[in-house]
C-alpha cells in the first residue's frame, strides 16, 4: 500500500532528502553543515573530559610545545589526506583507497571496522551519562556524600572482579581475573536503546537530515560549554587552577619522552583521524570544494574548543584544591563521573549545573556516535547493494544495538575498557600508519619502477619499512630508545644508498633541484608517489582560489607521521604482556588483532574486498600513467539511488561506443582479475 501523499510530504519536511551535486551524488545542504558534522566527530566528550585529564597530568606551558607540533606535523596533514581523497574520489574509505591502489582496500576497511566497533560501546558510555542526567533532577542530588558509591554501584553496577596475577618474573600467569556476575542491567540496556534510536533518526535519510541535526548537536554544546566555563571560572580560587596550566613552566619535562608520546596520542585521538568519517562525509561535498581549508578549519577548531573547555576543569581543580601529585594520574572517567559531579555539589543551584553538565556531555557524545555509524553505512550504500539507504541504516542500527549488549552487563565496564584500550592503541594507530605510508608509497608505483627499476624500488622500501621494524624492536629489546632509533635510521640509510646505486637513470627528469645524477634516482624512490598524489589531488580539490595541498605534506606523512606512529604502536605489545591475565584485555586484544589481519588481507588478496566497490568502479586507479604527467580528472555519475556509473556504462546503455579505459594489463593479470 503506497504511503499517503500528505504523510510523505510531512516526512520530507522533517527529514528532507539530500540535495544532489553536479555529478548526482548526495550533497550536504551547505558547507557549514559539512564542517559542523566533521567537527562534531572530533569535538566530543574527549574535549571536555580526556583532554583536561591529559593536560592535568602534564600541566605547564611546556605541554603546548609537543602538542602544537603534533597538531601541525601529524594531525593536519593526515586530515588533509582523508578529506581530499573522499572528496576527489566520491566515495567512502574503501572506494577512496581503491583509487589510490587496488591493494589498499584493506586500509579502507580499517576505519570502517574501527567506527563500527567503537560506536557499539560508545553508546553504552552515553547510557551511563543518561543515568546521571536522569538523577540530576532529584534534590538533593543522589551522589551527595556518596559520589564514589553512586558511580560504581548505581551507574556502572559492576561488582569488583577477583583479580588475577602474574608470576614474580612476569613470564607466566598464576591466575586469571574472574568476573562473578554476568547478567544484563535493565536501565543501561534501555538508555542504550534510546541512544541507538536517536542515531538511527539522525542518519537514516542521509546528509539531508544529518545536515540539520548537526546545527543542534554542535551549536548547543558550544553555548552550554561557554556557560559552564564561565561558572567554573567564577568559583573561589579558580584562578589558581588556571595558573597551574597557563602560568607554570616546567621545561625539564620536555626531556622526558612521556610528554611527547602523550601529546601525540592526545592529538591523534582527539582529532578523529583514522575513524573514516572525514573521508565519508567529504565524499558528499561538491567535488571542487576547498578541502585543504576545510581540513585546517576542522583541526584548528578542535584545538580551540578543547583548550577552551579545559578552563572548566582547571577552574574546578582550583576550587576543589586538587593539585597534581607525583604518581597520581587523573583519568577521563574520573573527570566526567567524579571530579565535575563533586564540583556541582558545592555550587549554588546544584541541580541546574548538574543538568547542564550532563546534557552537554550527552550531546557532545551523541555528535560523535552517529558520525561513526555513518562510516559503515556509507560504505554499504556505495557498494551498490540493491536495497535503499533506510534499510541499510536500520539493519546496521539493530545489529549494533545487539552487539552493544555485552557492554550493558555486570562486567560491561571491564569489557569496554579492554576493547577500547586495544582499538585505540593497536587498530587505530595501525590504520592511520597504513593510510599515511601506503598512500605515499604505492600510489602510481609503476611509474617509479618504470623509471628506476623494480629491484631498487624493493630495496629502498625494505630499508624504509625494515628500518622502522628493526629500530623499534631493538629499542624494546635492549631498553635503549636512542640506540634503536640510530640503528633503524642507519639501516634505512644503507638500503637507500644501495637502492640509488643499483637504480636505472630515469628517462623523465625529476623537478629541480633533484634533476641531477643520483639525486633524481633518490627523488623517484623517496618522494615521487606522495608528490604525484598531491599533484593529482590538486587537480580536483585545488582548483581556482582553493588552497592547494602544500608540497611538504607528502614528506610529513611518510617521514614524520610514519615513524612516530610506529613507535607509539610498539608500546601496545609490552603493555598487553603485563595485562594478559585479564580475560577482558585478552578479548579486546584478539578483536584488535583480527581487525589488523583484515587490513593485511586486503593487501594480499584485494579481490575479496571488491564486494565493497561497485562493479563499474573496480578498475579505478588502474589506468595507465606516464611519469610526471597528471592523471585526468575521473568522471563519475550517480543515479537517484546514489549508485554509480561511468562514461563507459552510460555510452553502452545508449548504444554508442565509449573510449575504453586504459588499464595496466600486466597488473590486472598479476592480480588474477579479468582484463577488459
């Protein structure tokens, strides 16, 4: 039975269908809607909770040196890459990385899995906040005089486990941690279902409705955060807490590797790179939008917001006189569920400030949750499934709700901690490492081998990747980071020299000042792929007055971000070794390693990931290229269901001959795919 016309009109008014861009793909209603949605993904609870806790543990102006360097050298270049490829290649992460190289579809699947898994337990965290929000209307506040008990017994309701242990030498497990109670918690399940319903409503109709929702999910938290910061700074002795950060200098801290590692980790997690939603959402931009300016604006707005929000916590720190102590660290959960609620108790009008605080946390968290679920939704919609977006989103939402139920149990908090730890410390870092390295190594790699030869290409990359592996392994093995770094770099230099000596002289000259003997061989091996990706993307995203992708970005991605991420990644395995007596940590680690395996399988067996790419787009990125010449801008068309066709299919349907796509036949045969 068809839907009545008046009802369809009412639905279209409340949840409007998205606009269409010039190529027929769904489009954001405005550039501001895209920016707000992208900012909502990175500007979440982490800005109000995690960032202040990290800064508290590393207080002092010296913190901003490694922090701002990480923003400039890692976050912004990676964000430019993720937004530019989504916008240029008109698809989610799998399609975008398939265009860079057909063997990178696994890299494209990594962010999809990360977002899918993280969203499931993230909604449970929102359910806990909803419990606080509900109780904020009671007077007196129910956590008064029992703040720890309220959090542990009433909200989490997770009995303490029976802790396991390792042997004295750490080589064996004496006992595994046991969790005595396993049942579901009704209120947590109920609030989780409510959150999933809101997520479904926000993304079921695509960017047309999402583009309206983000004005609420980002606009309102900004206003409430300003109010809360103002109230926090007006508290007695708040200035002392602020001076802890802004008027304290501890230069000796810069000699410690911990503050540098922490700063990189914070920037890495708070900007949201590696979750895939920047690429997915950018694919709904106009094809020639100003991607570089958008990336810089998103990243810098995140920096401003989290540093502004930190005033709220540091004002409370001064008010409560909770000064940092050596060996005592402040965690994000402590800030959100203990420190700030304690401050609320001591404010006049405690109920009002409690409602404001937890409402802000809910909306900030919700803005991050629905953008993450949109990542797998975009991949499935783009794959060419013969079902509509509402059905895809509905199935995804139901499956995700069922998969979040283990986190709603009496061991759910510990499971969340285990999965979250290794998704962040293993998978997320591996995903971004793969993005920045592979995109600047294998893009148009056939041009490199054509100019200098395949043996030299292989030797150079053995040095590049092997140097990271050798250096990190040695540093952990002998407990000397400096020696490991020197050895890894030395291995790379030796292999680079051998590769340059054995390379052929290129027939296509390198750009100045590299167009000299031997230097041009090194330029092809070290810089060609990344530089050519930058040039080809600039044809699309750098048109007219748009900001161009800067010439130094490929260097930052491959030679700065890559080794830094490799070092951070390496810390996860010794950490797991000390926690291997906990079944929840083991479960989280297994999930993380399975995800990494999926990423690697995409490189080894790319054909098995073709199901996520529409048939007419599977050969994109395989066109024959000539060294130092730009790729032509691809022409892609979408129908009303956002399904894709190319000029070839359009011509075939019209009964006319189309110019065949030029394909590297040798590569197609090697991959075992049919040659057209």
